[in-house]
C-alpha cells in the first residue's frame, strides 16, 4: 500500500483520509508540521502555500487540505477563517449569529493540494446545505453538528457514514485518490 504524508493536526481529517484511502489501496501517515499559512479568501491558494512550505520541510510527497463553511446570510463568513472561528466563538457563536436568520443556506468547500517537489496539484470538493437551528449529533468535528447537506435531514454529526460518502472533504480526498491510483 502506498503511503502519502498528510500534513494536518486534525485527527478527524486524518481518519477521513485513511478510511477513503483504503478503498484505493492508498495509506496516509500524519505529520503535524505547522506549515506557514497565508491569509487569503481563497482556500486553494492557502492550501497550495501550505503544501509548498510543508514539502520544502518534509521533502516527501504529501497532501495538505484546507476547508471552510461559507454561510450565505453572513456574506460567506467564516469561509477560510472557519478553523479560527471554531477556536474562538465556537459552534454556539455561529448559532448566535444565525439566530432569527431565515436564509440558512451554506456551502462547505475543501481544497486538497498534493505536493511532490515537481508540482502542486489541487483537488476540490463542495457540498451545499443549510445551517441547523441547534447543535445535533455527537460524531464528526468542526461544523458537522450544525451542517445539514441538501436532500438530507441529519447533520454530518448525526450520520458520519453519510458524511464520509458525500462531504466536501470526502470529495477532494476521493478525487486525489483516483488521480494518484492512476499514476
């Protein structure tokens, strides 16, 4: 089984990558290197910068993934600042911002970048849905307790198996694995 370094401190992201990679005969090892992260509104630029920095340090083929939830009624906030928002105002802060808001549409986006010293290749994923009125479920991480994908009644936290099939990150990891398996 091929092993690719996944540069992340997020154990939830790692679990998702390992679970999906098995389907393609691709394994992942975690490296918690703190890659330089630029400030930008563009997830792909952020992930590419992190991947280039991480590869310069680790010197092995690797992936970096950046993601965010873009809430329509909040002008796309928190977007690329999603991790910071979770650390500071948490899920409850987002729910407070959304209190009384009728338009609850949101999109979760993922940008996964592969770096091997010769190239940076990006794989994107996106899932549309709505922000729940309250926290639901015990699985997952990040925005999973309040994100309900379109056509579904449960949050990602209430059904992590479904999340593993359709989420923004699952899409980008799957696209990467399909590409990498053909190399």
